[in-house]
DNA sequence: GTAGAATATGACCAAGAAGTCATATGACTT
DNA sequence: AAGTCATATGACTTCTTGGTCATATTCTAC
C-alpha cells in the first residue's frame, strides 16, 4: 500500500507518478521496469518515491489494483445498460466492452496483459488468491445459464468457466496485437471497423456455442 | 548460434552447460536469468561461456530450438504410432501426448511456458516468424477434417486454429500447475491417474466438439 | 515571527549484472 | 622438443539496479 504521504499529494503530482509508472510497466516487463526511469519521467526525486512506496512490488501491486478496478467498472457499466440478456447475448456484450476498453485504454490493457503473463512465482506474491481466480464471474453466469436452459447441463462448470476465461484473454490479445501490426492507419481502421469487429465476435461466439463438429 | 567451439566440446561438458542453462531458465524468467549462475552451476569459467555463446540471447535462442525440437519429435512419435484417426481422435492423442511430455520433462515444459509468455518485444527478437505462428499444424488438420466431413465447414479455419492452439496451452498450463499444487504425493497421483486425465481430455474435447449451448 | 512536523532531495551505497581480455594451459603436428 | 593453434580462465571493467539517509525545504499552527 502506498503511504499516507502519497495520498496527501496534490492530485497533479500523484497522477504524474502513476502515469509514469503505468507508462514504464507498459513498456517493460516487470523485472525490466526501472524505478530510476519512473522517477525521472515523473520528475520527482528518488527519495520521494520511497516516501510513497515501500518498494517496486508495492507500487506494482497498487497499479494492478487500479487497473483491475478501472476495467471492472468499465465493463460493468457497459453491461449494466443492457437488460434481460441471455448468456450468449451477455457474452457478446462482454466481448464488445472488452474490445472498446482495449481501444480506449491501450496502455492499461497492455499492463493487464503483462499481469496475466507474469511468472507464477511473482503472481503469487502480488495477487491474492481471489484475484488469481478470475473465473468466478463466469461460473455464476454458467450456473444461471443452465438454470435458464440456455446452456448444456452436462458441462463441468468450473472447467468451462476456466476455458472461457482463457479464450477471452486469447481473443483480446489477438485483437490487441493485430491492432499494433498495422502501421498504416487506414488498414488499421478497416480492420477495426464495427463490421469486422462484429464479425470477430460472431466467430468466437459461434465457436463457444456450437463447437466445431459437423452436425449430421 | 553457438560457436564451433561449443559443438567441439566433449559431450559431457556440453550437456553440463545446457542442463545448467535449462535449469536457470526454468527457475527464473528470462530477464532474471543470470549467466553468472549458469557458469557457476555448469562449473565453467565465465570467459568460456562467451567462447560458446555470443550472449544471453544467443544461448536462449538455442535452448528454444532444442526444446521445440524435443517436444515436436516426442509428440510426432506418439501420434505416428496411431493410424487412421479422425480429427477428434487425433486431437485426443495430441492432448495425451502433451500431458505425458509435461510429466516426463517438467523442466522443459516450464521453459516452454516461459517462451510462450515472453513479452512480445523479446518474442520478436528471439523467435522467427514461422515459430511465432504455431497454428499452422491445426490449420492443416482442420482443412482435412472439413474435407472428411468431420468438421463444420462454416468455421473460419485460421481463427479456429488459433483458438484451439490457445486452448491447448491453457489446458496444459492448468494441468501443469495443478500438478505442482499438491505437496502430498498421494493426492497428486490420484489427480494424475489415467482415469482423471482421461476425464479431463474428455471434457476439453466435448467443449471443442459441441460447444456449450443446450441443444433443443 | 518561531517551533515543529511533514515532505523533498539527490549524493551515495552495495549488489549484481553482462561482457572483456591478457594470460595460461592443453593438445596436436612436424 | 619446438611451435602452433584451440581452448580455458577469472580478475576486471562498466553499467544499472533497488534502496538509504543526512540534510534541506516547505507547511502549519500558534
């Protein structure tokens, strides 16, 4: 946890520190991220930094917290507007919201990817148990879906929740990096057009709904 | 590429170096892996190391190559024994072989995970384009599957290949870490019994075949 | 004003990293 | 035995890192 001192800081300065930190963690993997560069970018003294955070891990934990919260409220808001959706419609909204978030906050999403891909040792040190299992949300959705007879009751709920979570991440990552591959602005826009995006979401949903076996 | 000198080394010494390197890369993420520790473990002089490899990246590239090859031949062999399998039977064999590999070479698999989760910048520096796209294999399988009318012809082949590859990794990772969570040997063995394993493979295959929507 | 608490600062330190190089050792050829 | 080429060595340099701390500055309350 950051110190009292940090929270007492004038907002402008606090933001400067956090921005610098997020920039650094987006640009470099955790172990290569440098406090030296962060303080330089934020234009504060090294000593000041250690008045605010006890060490690098402390800072990172806090950043993780911030990003998690920011993304959760973003997604929640997006989904809360819609009502009475069935499982798959909701899933579609989740995907779309996820893509929008990525588009609007690419830097945050990049750090989020780094968090997900953290080596397990560090993950255990930095995330608490509940944060490590992000499947909880899908478990609930799946249970409801089964009750409402939208979902095949034969599935292993926990395992399926895990699979869907992982697919989620993969698809988002795919989208994210595809986004960065285009240096040509126009091509990029074409690729990210609503149409294409919808199409992408259709495909992943089709996969999750029906699998790939030919129906005979 | 390692130098001529390295390949001229007596096998015992060469193995010592490679073992030490693999141990180091299994224990630490790339950026935290230390040449100092490797030379100490391998019991060679620092200077000698730099006779063999131009730098850390050079060594890592070579290790990646070795592991990739080892795993590929392992899987190939396992699958080659079986004949005339349809897509899903083959997929099952691939999963089982993957699990067996993980069980027999946990250290190699651990490094493999680290390679997969490498930050993208490093990935580009270390893997060439073809290695970055490991979907190629599944693309072929899917194409055949469609021809043989086992697979839904409506799918987007490339995208689906990507999804299956990612699922593959996720499931393997899940299996791997579950494996490490048990400190009690007996529980572990129970969890990894043929039965349980078969059951796990059944579940993932069921998911890929049918999806999760309730058939009405 | 002044006392005293809260903040800010950057020179400094120890640890560890990657990488170099002059020198030593060995091994093979003639 | 002499000469030559391949290999081995570890002290050394340079760089960067995370983290500390004595001192300076600013803020607040009286």
